[in-house]
C-alpha cells in the first residue's frame, strides 16, 4: 500500500491549519500550495537541515507546536539530528518524513537503502517516545488524531508516492521577504499567546 | 609572533551573559572544553544543547534567532570547515545572526593562526575574509571585554560573527 503525498499533506493541513511548519524541497513546494501560511518556515538553506532549524524554533517557542515535513534524503543527511532531538525531547515538536525512496528534486535517483530503511525504528532508538508508520491514507486519517495529541517529540514516517505536480518555486523558499514575513508573523503569534 | 597570555574562561562566560546569550549549542572542542564548555554545562543561566555535528548547531541557532533567543555555537575549527555550506546558507545568504566560538586546535604556541603549519588552522582566517564574516581573535585577556558588544552588534545587524580561540582558556 502507498499513498499520494499531496493527499497526505492535505489531510495533515486539515488537522494543522495554524501551526509552525518547516517543510523541505518537494514537500515545501506542495505545502506552500496546500496550506499557504505566514508561519511556513521555508528557508532551511542547506539540504538536510530542516530538523535542526525546527529544533531551534521548538526550543525558542515552547508554547507553539512545530512540525517538520522532512524528506527521506534530507533526513539521511542529518540523521544525527534524531539523536539530538531525542536527547532534548522538546514536547512541541512533530517530525514527519515523507518517504518516497528517491531524491525527487535531484533527478529522482534512488536514496541509499531504497525502501529498506526503518526511519521510525531509528527515531525510537534515538529517544523519540512515540514513532509511527503510515503507508495508506485511510490509516493515516484514523491515526492522525492520536499522533497529534499528547506531548512530543513524535516521529511519523509517511510512505508516499508523488501526487499532483506542484511548481518548484525556489525563488520563494530563498526569498528574504519570506523570512521577514515569517519573523513578523511569529512575533505576532508569540505576543498574542503570551499576553 | 604573538604573546602567550592566558585567558580566564569565566570572563568569557560573563561576556556571554552580558550579551544575553541563553542557549549554548556545542560539540566538544579540546581547546575550549575544560575552560568553557564544562563550566557552561554546570551554569543554570545557560541551556546547553549538545549536537552530533556542527552544522546542526548552525541551523538550531537559525531557528532560535527567529524568536529573539540569543545563542552561541561552540566548535573546533575542523567543525567550522565541515559546516561551510550551512554557514554559507544561513550566515552569508540569509544573513542570520549565527555566533560561533571556534577553537583552533593544533595552533602552535606563539604563532598567529595565519602562521600555523597546520592547514586547517591556517586557512580559517582567509576563509572568513572570503566569506565576509566578521571575526575577533581572543588572543589575550584584553580581547575578552569586547565580546558582548560584538554579539550585540551581530544581532542588531543580523549577521554572522566568529570568535576564534587560539589557546585554551583557564
């Protein structure tokens, strides 16, 4: 069984309409269209770094839920970040990995390990108190409320195939205006939450 | 040649506090471990995050900077070299205030970094100049007192900054 990435993201967006989200590469391009929001943190700069950016956000905004929409190839580049997160145990961090087995935006070449890597087991062994696997949309629909309830850090592996082709808008994800807009939106959110 | 004055590690810690640094992100470095990292690890004024690789620290600081939390990443010069792409992206391209404290492991006594026979040490300053990243060498005790102002300035300008530590603070 497998599911379309955009279907999975659309479902997630219905549960998380306002959260801080750190998406990467193709997931970012999809997410920008599926859930356009000023609290989408798009500027992760270097491949593999999303989980670490998100950890910084989670540590700095402990009263806000922070979601990572990581790629499988990206996570492989920063696998140690699972241990760092597992060690810090931020209660407000949800780490989703969209596992399609390929470097999708870099020529669709297979990642090392293909579909044999068990990311959720690695996360559990790294100190995540809860880890989940989903490979079909109905199971995800049933499971998401439990996944998103209670404290983090939570790791979720979504085995997906590419769905609709959303445009690869690199200009936006590296745009200084996007960073300024995120910073302003976060300041507003934090002021409202803490007042 | 430079003098071999020693530096009091607690004075660096005081400067970090004066600059309102609350997070220290670190991968242990032999130059700064005893005189800085261990004391910081016991100091309740800091939240210490230990990392598996230095580029993680650069990105964690990036995330923290958006919520106005001040942080310093501690690493050895080899970790700086290993993190160049993250520093290029977050420091140069995005102009985020990434503050790095970099130990120059292997620098010979009485030598300046540019005179070192160690390739990794000798290329650090030319690389910082090439990347147009500001830096300050903590070579003697009098170099310490400007740390807080330099961190303040980096945050106000939203730009990266590096403190080079040539010898172990005591």
